[in-house]
C-alpha cells in the first residue's frame, strides 16, 4: 500500500471513531515522515505491542525488570581474559530482532557512517584490513569498553532522530539497553553502536580526508593509515572524545611503519592478508592439546565453564575467522575439518 492509500484508509477509520480533524492531521504528518524514511509506522506503545505480538504486561515486565530477561555467562577473549555476555531470553530476543529487522536495518545507510566496517552487509574484517594494505604508517586505536560506554540517553536519541515519539523512543530504548549500556549478546547492539558512533566517525573522517589519511572503524577498533603524524592524530581523537563516554584504551594503541609487521583488526596487511601469528599459534596449541589429551581433559585444564559443544563452536568460529581472511590457509582448513568432526561426534552422543 502506498502512502496515499494508507492516508485515505486511516482518515476514514479515524473519522468513523470520532477522532478530531486536528488529531488526524498530526497523526498523518507523523506517519508520513516515518514512511518517507522506510520505517514502520508506530503511533504509540500500544501499537508497538500489537506489531511485535506481545501484550502490554509482558513487555512492561521486560522494561521494569530487565535483568530477569537475560542469561549471564562469560566467554574467553583472545587475550586470555573473559568477556561477560548477557544473552536475552527467547521472548526478548524475538522483540529485539523485530526492532533490528524493521527499524534499524532499513535505515542503516542513513544512520551509519561508510567508515564503519563491522556488522554491515557485504563487509568483513578482511575488507577493513585490505583498505589499509601497503601504507607507509599504520595506527590502531582501541575504544575502552565500547558497548558498555553507550548509554540509554544516546540510544534514545537515535530513535528520536528517526522520528519516533518520546514515549515510544523510551520504550524502544528500554528494550535494547541493560543497566544504562548496550548488553553484549543482544542482536540490536552491533547496529545501534554503529549508529551512536556515526557523529564521531564523520568528524574523524573529515579530519583524515583533509590530510589524505585512510580511516576505518571495525567495532571498537579505529584504524588509520598513510603518511601522517601519529601524535597529531591521537591528540585529535582525544579531543573529539573528550566530552563523551568514550575513551582510548592506551594499552592497546599500536603504531607501525611499512618495514615492520602491520596488523589491522587481527589481520597482517603488509603484503599477503593473513591472521596474526599469535592468533594462529593459539589455535594450533588448542588443537594439539585436544588431539593429545582429549577435549574433556583440555577443558578441565583451561577451566572452561560452559558445555563441550559450546567450546567446539567457539573454536570453530575462531578458525573460521582465519579462513575468511585467507581461504587458502591449508593448515587452518585441516583444523576446521578436524574440530568439525569432533563436534559432530559429541552431537551424536
């Protein structure tokens, strides 16, 4: 249905219900701006409940007691530490996926900067790294606790800027936020984080463009390459972020020249794209221990807290990461096939 037909049908139904002409005009104006942005027309919270298929009491329970609708667990990070995951329960995840599919994704091209390479269609960590290949200098900055630094207020601003009402924007934000930050594990956080950071991406991009510096961001990793003064770039980034909730993680700052190994988001970019030697070595060690001692003994040694199947999926994902960078990596291909066969055996038990 095009908007003219929608408008005609809405007016007829509203008049039949005794809605005033002024109220109808306000509603039509509100609906038209959402329609023009290819966003779903949602008038109020009650309308939203109908669209997602959950009643008011259930959704408001999510809003008022959000922790009851998440399962918390930890997974190992590449550096050996652990990342806390808050996985939404199936009902909440279904609502979040609705928000992602019908609200966030259709407007991504407008609300996400082109320099953002993570979580976007037809982009990958390989694409992000390839853009910086064979440059004189490379600078990588990490944003400290990126998702945890994004607040309810920032998410609320995104929905308001789309054109949704204040009350509806509050509801949508509550559905996507936990403890005043984005919960790692929710399907909405990748797109929302890109949208929130767009303002800063654009400022950084304009600065870099005027100085012929290449810039991309992959989630919390900011990468710069070209011929530039490292201290000047870092100083500018600190200035941009000075009055925000974001901050540079100084412990992860890397600056390299062409003569040394240049690594971007875990990918070596000097000549042939390849996962870093450290990343590959850790996978090699884990596969070796599994072959020598068995999965059970290996997981006891590393104090893995979740199931064997979860671990094998996790390891497969890391191996697959190396193959997305270099699909001809025969060593990693062998590991993938072996771990996949081990996983199949455990699933059949």
